[in-house]
């Protein structure tokens, strides 16, 4: 109820001077305006104050594109790194997770939430239940991913329905579902083992989307496979580099 136009402007200025991302600043301003609207509905501020707070302008500019895609050579190194894991159960699980991340483009939370029943091994279909936005989608998996999942199921002997479980020393598989932090730790360990530069679990998803675009898959199909509601969201995952742009533009023929 003590929020004013001046305070909103001050917050905007402080964030700008601190070089926060445009999207982060605008998100903060949107949150402040939402609080002001609630204060107005609770009769804690008047309409004039609300109008002034809402007049604090958002920033214009392109959001900084974060993350990266993995190159083919890096993917090969990571798969070779999986082969270096001495524990057969961990080796099988980690390879399956890596391929699902790159070959199906799942979010970190979606990978951890997968159940065995979400995989149709006969038809090679993975169903993501209640993904972001409480939607579900189906992805047809490459043969190599199905083989990796089949191998993991052979090792995985657990009464729980969770597809990817925790593994402790000695190769013992627990019934506990693998957590997002556990997935991040597993990938960090694999990075070090493979000699690949740092990447995040979400970069596997960026790699999936970028590779589809490089193959010439139309943007709407990529959007559907990624589980995005808006094509503009999908375009932010496009990590095709300058070389790709150069070859595309120079490949234009006039006769």
C-alpha cells in the first residue's frame, strides 16, 4: 500500500544501472504493478495512485539469449564418457537420460517425472504427462533412444513406477525418483568425464530444438514437439550459429 510512482521509477533505475536483463526488469515491474492492482482491489490505494504506478514504462530491447546447443562432436564425447562409467547400472541410466534429453527435448522436470508407463516400447512413443502448462504431448523416439531405454529397463528392477531412479555406490538402484538436482549432478559428472565444456540440463532441450530446425523441420512442428504454446517461445531456443546463417544466405541461387 506504500508503493508509489516514484518508488517504481527508482526500482526501474536501480535495476537498469545494475545491468539486469531487459526481461528480468520488465518481469519485476509487472510484479509490482500486480501488487498495486491487488492493493487497489483491497481499497488500500486509490485509482489515481494505481494509474500512476501503471504508467512506469517497461524497457525495450532484445532479451539476452542464454544457454547453448551441444555440437555433434560434444554429443559423441558425452556418449563415449558414458562408456567410461564403471558401474553398469549407472552407465545404462545416464546414457538413456542423455539420449532422452537430446533426442526428445524434455525439460529437466519432465525427465525426472517420467514413469515407465509413459514409454510405449512397441510403437516407440514417449508421452509427457502434464508438462509445463498442464499439457501433455507425444514424441516418437529414435531407435537408438528406444534401445537405450530398453537396456536401462533391463537393469532397473524396482517396484516404483519412476523411470529414472537414484543410484548409490555399489550400483544399487533405489526406489526414489531422480530429482532435478540429482540430474544436474549426473550431467556435471559426465561433463568432467567427457571433457566437454559446461552446459545445463536445459541446453539438451536447446540442442534438440536447434537440430530439428537445422534439418529443415517446420517451426510449428518443432513447437508442438517442444510443447510450446507460442512459436515465439520456440524461436528463442534456436541456437544456429553464424556459420549456419552464412551458408544459408550464400546458398541462394539466382538461376
